[in-house]
C-alpha cells in the first residue's frame, strides 16, 4: 500500500502551485557582511520583525563563540565562570540558508555539558524560523566518557512554526531538543547523536530524515533514539515518516526507539528503514512515566524485508515500579497508519509548501552577459560559478566580471520565498566558444 503521508504530500504539491513572488535580496550574507553571530544579532535587533529576515551563509566552516551569557562551574573545588558558546535567535520570521549540509557548517566548541550551555543554535521564542542547507555541530570534547553528556546542536523553546530542510544536526545526548509546545517540520534532514538523540515536547514531523546513532556511544549499554515528553491531551508528538535509522555495528540490537521522559510521551515510526535494528523490545522504561503511545508500522531492513516486531514491549513501569499494560497496540494496523496525514498532524498549517524548491531556467551566454527567462516563482536568483554561489540578482541577466578565468562554469539557482535555494541549472562555459 502507498504511504499515507507521501500521498498527501503529492496531492498538496500538485494542487498548490507556487505563485509569482515579490523579489528580494538576502538581508545579511556571511561572511561578507559579518560573522554568523553578527547575522543573528542583526536579525534580533531589527525594528520590524513581522517582515522576514533572510541570512545566507556561504560555504565554509564558521566557529561561533556565543558570549551572550555566562555560566558557573566548579573545577577542582574552585568556582569558575566562563562564556557559554551559544548563539540565540529570539526574533520570529528569520531564514538561515546555506549552500548545502556538506558545505556550510556552523560549529561551536562547548567546554561543559548541558542543555543551555552547548546549543550551537538556540531558538528562544523565534517563531516561523526557516533553516535550509546547513550543518549545526556542537563539537564537544573528544572524550569516550562524554558520550552520555548533554550536547545539543539545536534547542527550541517557546516557539512554533519552525521548518528545517536539508539540515544536519550533530551533537551527543539530546542532539535535537524540541520545544515543549508548538509545531516543527523537518524534511530530508540528518540528526546524529549518542542517546536520547531527539528529546523534548511539541509536535514534530520528521519526513524522509536520517537518524544516525553516533559511534562515539559504542561503549554505552543502551541507547535511545527518542525521549519524548508529550503534554497531556496532545494527540501527536514525534512522527517519523519514511525515515532511516543508521549506525555502526556496535549499535545493532543495542538501542531502542524511545523511552518515556515525562508527561504523556508519544512517538510513532512509519515505514522506517532500519540499517541497524533495535533491541527486540523496541522500547524502554525510564523515570516511571508510562507512554501514551509508542508504536511503529512497516519497519523494514534496507532490502525491504519487514522487521520482526513480535517481541516489542507491551508493558511499562509506573511510578510505583509495577508493570502496567501499555493499553495500546505497539504495531499499528494499516488503517491506524493511514490516519497519520499532514492534515491530521498539523491541521491548517502546510509546511511542505514552504520547502518546495524552484526549478531553475536554462541560461544562455552572449559575450559576458548571462541571461535566462524570468521564473515567476523565484524571489531571487543566485549566480553559481563552479558550484559556488558568487552573487545574487533580482534581474534575469548577469554581467560576468572582467578577468574571469577561461573555462569557468556558470549556472543559476532560484530562491523560494523563504530563501531556500533549489538545485542549479544546466551550466554554460565562459567564454562562449
């Protein structure tokens, strides 16, 4: 049978064509206009936060130091105050766009573990943040004993309506910490950590994402992909659709899909390809909070063989230490799986419309003038030379600078309204022959 969410996505995409967009250029380009930290500061301080502020991060590694807050720790019995390398975005309607997960990398190097002390990027009240084609890496010390310490790449708090497209998040425990409430959508993203890789609350849909169990946790007795804390009466929390779970051989049968954290935890895996398989129980106990729903449907190996789920955990410890029946089926029926549609999960919010990429035109070259047909759906054009973005324009032509070397290959990428760049066009070689 076809996957419920995939069908709905296709219907929405073809039923909701993109319309002509207002043209704009990026408000801040890293590093041309300053550092990544300065870009976030500019977004936070802008007077009109109802208008979208778009940041473009060129290819490169950007090590951020934060410095906005300090923390105190004790070293050898002495109180030590140090700068926290966390960059905090508080303004809504901000876009952060890179040139690709493998190309644009924002990294911090925290000295001490903790949810509030290690986040590469902290979204605090930053509603409607859009992030695409970038890597956020919390590069904690290379210590085998650090695998169970809280090291966060992305931390969300008091925000909703956030969207991540082609984003890589790398941390250790709690690599991605989600907001207690609110809604977030991730598409074609990668999240890597050691245990409790994704934890927190809210309603979060992971669509076609990769979950990587880091080899840094190879000595851990048990690892978990999720640690949800769904609020009472909230119908959804973590939904994984058409995702992949990866890891080295040390993870095979030594991890679980999730364990309760607090409140009324909910997690569902739909049509998951498991390159490493969880322990036969599938789930685990913790803290005495029983889950409201831990379930999966269509879990399979890379060669599309269904995984044996007959030994999945069906009872959990309550706060008294007694085992109680889960009260739900840990394996969904086809009818139950079909219920997990975009409409059901997010109601009137349609985040996949925002991630639609604009198809580029075919450029032509006449002397030093590069031209192409205008694309109504494009809000901006990126000029690409030899796979790197070198300039932007709102026109449908570009004059190649004098002195450009012979054999340079030029192409075009189109930005959608949020700032996300689609794939590049066919290339033309300069000079024209």
